[in-house]
């Protein structure tokens, strides 16, 4: 039997807030990786057949607190990649400056693919270049399921 568990990330429901509550610190601080591992371990311990992405998802722009913390520079793309080693997804709804080059995107996809290969698990990269925006600019999405944040320099 397969079971799908879907948690709404709209509004005040926030995996970022849950992690902050558990660690007692801002998302991206020391302890975030541990919380990510604990959540993913709990999901994997559920005695049902699991397929695809099984574990914590860190949807940057689909979670109000995660979007705010990115804008505050509490974490970055490299942090998200590190969390991917113990999470269920890779880079999820990450906004990028509009002038991101094909070479930069290829390196990011390569990093995600390297983690997926190393840990034998599916990972994805939902990267969102924002046309006309540069580091320091704020996104201006009018989608009710995306929360705006500030763009940062790419590593």
C-alpha cells in the first residue's frame, strides 16, 4: 500500500517554523541539519511503501518563513545543498538572479546530481531565475503559493 502525505505550505503552516521551534534557533543556524535528519528519519520510519521523494522538503518560496530567512541571509544555496544530503529533495523553489548563466546553472545541477548519485536517492532542482532582477532585488511574484524574498549573489 502506498500513502501520500501532503502538508500545505501556504499561509502560516511552515516547516521552517517547525525546525526553528525544535532547534530554538533561526533556520540555517547550527542544528538545522540535525532537525532535517530527524524529520526525514521520522518520515522514512512510517511503515508504508515509500516512493520518490521521501523525507523533508525545504521549499524556499513556498514557505513564508523560509522565504523570509533567505532574504535575511540566514542560509544560502550551499546550505540547501548540504541539507539535501539528509532531506528528501534538492534545491526547491530557489529564486535566482535573472542573469544567471547557463554555466552557473549547469554547476548547480551538477552539485544536485552529485549528491543524488552519492546517496542513491532522487533529488531535484526547481530553480527560478527572475528576469530583470539582480542580487539585492526583491522578487515580485503575485502567485498566492509563492512568498517573495530577496535575491542573493550566487556562490
